[in-house]
C-alpha cells in the first residue's frame, strides 16, 4: 500500500519485524511506518514484558492511525526475560534502547524521522536514561505507569519534554513519579488518570493514556526535515 505525503511524494507503508544488534545480543522488534509518517515512537517495555504487550500495542495503534511510525522492541532476549536482575538493570536496557535507536537511524524508512520514546514500568527508566544520553536526538518521552525513580541519577540531564502518566489508584508508583517530576529539569508534566490502577485495565483508562501520549508526541516531534 502506498500513501501520499504532505509534500505530495509517495512513500510505501512498512510493516515488518526487525532484528536489532545490541552487542552480542539480537533483539526482535516490530516496525510499522505509515506512508505519511511524521515521527517515530520507540516503545520500551519493562518488568519482563515484550513487544507483544497488548497494552502497548493498543497505544501503538492509536499513534499509527494518527500518522506516527512505531517500533515495539524486546529489550531482553527470550532467554533473558525471566531473570529479574536483568529486568531491573535499567542501564543495560537503556544501552539496548540506544542501540535500537542507532539502528533505526540508519534505515531509509526511519532515518529522517524525529524520535520519541514511550516507556512502561522499568522501560520508562530506560527511556529516560537513553534520552539523557542522547540529548537533542530524542524529542519527547512518555511514561505509562513507569518507574522514573530508577533513573534518578539521570533525570536532571533529560532534555526531552517528558510526560508521566500514572493511575490514580497506583499509589506507590504515583508517589515515585511525583518525586521524579521534581527532579526533571526540562519541560515536564504529570497526568493522573482517575480511578486507574497500575495496568490501566479499567474501562477507558488505556484510551486516555493513548490520547495523552498522542497529543504529547504531536506537540513535541518536529516536522520531518526540521530536526
């Protein structure tokens, strides 16, 4: 399928699996680039989750339908996912996220797209660490029920506008996010979804997350070619 871009040029839509080299590891990810993509959102899963997470896939579909490319990445290989030490090794996860970002920058279908990160749970900490290290190369970060406190040492170096989304009934994580918000120095916002728990399983809760994320990325991902 081919779609016409804003500039009138046709670009083929892309949907495929990628294998990303990260040191000695090979990480699997699902790439979707709409024909009119104006930005790329890389999803960082956490707490042993994978690119098959139904919650992140629902959010990704909303972004894709609005013209954003998405890349849902396994930060751990299947044989690693059961190791809780690796699940909480956010520095390792951040290095792998950066490796994936570098790989995407070298692909013709994604290389020109401005990049944002969407992180959940420990993946949110990895996204913030990666954003701090990459500086202006990351234009926006969204955290869903994340653990930004695990990236505490890096928060004051995050340049990307950061949106923290937390369920109102996720009391402990909400407290940690409020503390992290105070440590962030750039543009930042904390949004509490009333009545939602950690996984946003309540009716309409995940839809609110997707809407908030889409608005954030629309505001902060620059038009292609202006980065």
